C-alpha cells in the first residue's frame, strides 16, 4: 500500500485554514481521486496523528467532518470507512411501467432485482384516518382516506419509508385494504377496479432527517433524506393515490429521462 505521504501529502503550515479542516481536505481529495475506494477503511486515528503530527482530538474532528458530509461512516470497534455509493437506481421513466404490474412486480421489487439485492417490506400498517390538509387537497378533499404505511429494506437494511393515501370510497372493502394487496401492488388493484393509470406527478426535495426518520431508517450521522411526494392520476384525471416517501439518500440514485422536444 502507498505511504500516507504519497496518498495524503502534508499540511500547509502557512495556511490560516484550521488544521482539522486541512486534514479533512486531504482525506476528501484522496477519496475523490479513488485512492480510497468505496468500503475502504481510512487510516486510523493513530496513523493520522503520527503522519500529520497533530493531537488525537484534531484527527477526530477531521474524521467527524467527513462523516457529517456523508463521505465516511464509523463502525464501532472497527474504524472509519468510505461510505458506499447508492446501490439502487430509480429510473423514473420505467419504474411504474405497466409491464411490471402485468408481471406481478412492484416498482421496489423491480429496482431491487436490478441492483442484485433482496427486497423486504416490514412495519406495515393499514388504517382508515382523516387526511392532513395537504393530502386532502391533492386527493380532491375526501373526508377520510385509507393509509398504508410500510418500510422497505434491501438486504436487511432499511432504505425507505412510505405512506400511501387513497380515497376511502375507492379502497374500502377491496384487496387494497389488506396487508398484502396481491401481485403488482395497489396500482395493479386500482387498474383491475377500472382506474387505469395515466400519469404520475412527483415533487422531490432533499433535506436533513427528523429524529424519527433517523431511527426508522437507521441513518448514520450526516446522511440526508430524499423526500418525494407522488400523486397517481387515472385516465379520467382523478387523483387516486398520494404516496409520501422518505428515502435514505445514500441508498438511491434518482434517474430521469427527459424528452428533447
């Protein structure tokens, strides 16, 4: 393995930039240039202390900064590692293609299979409730909705938490109200009921997670979330479902294909 001098270089004693930030800069540059690859263990605190001639606290501050930026993750008793890049690509133009529903597959299942991962769903809750003002406005102001809450996992790791809201007059006493709505998920059931899906509108933003989201998705320090709200419309123009989803940003790449005309 190359020496730390060749990989990280030295600090600039004439710089007015804080020493711990300089160390973080050197490590970040090494990661960006591929000298430390995804999953690689970064030099230990002891190695960095000896290489840069600084205190252990200074090194810890530098490593903590990389973790806050989402570039590294600490594993108790093992060290600090370069965070792996997102394993799942969400291709917006394909994930809700009808052919997947016809094959009895949900969008999450299709994406997991493409990534070579094992999909799971847990923490499932199905209940009738009054919608929030925002959800009601998106669905045409129903008095009550059926809410389906679930957490998605890849290879046992939580990556996404989603809640689907459907007008109660559509979903009550149908397979959609069951914990397992059947092959192809709720969209397949809606189409069987005569609500042929026409298009989806999605609103996406990135933000830092709430404490509850950190617990639910087991997020490491510094990892943001992607908050996506999707509304499904049938061929008659009716909003038949709103899905409010929070995703771990280190688990996904969002991919879009846009027309050139």
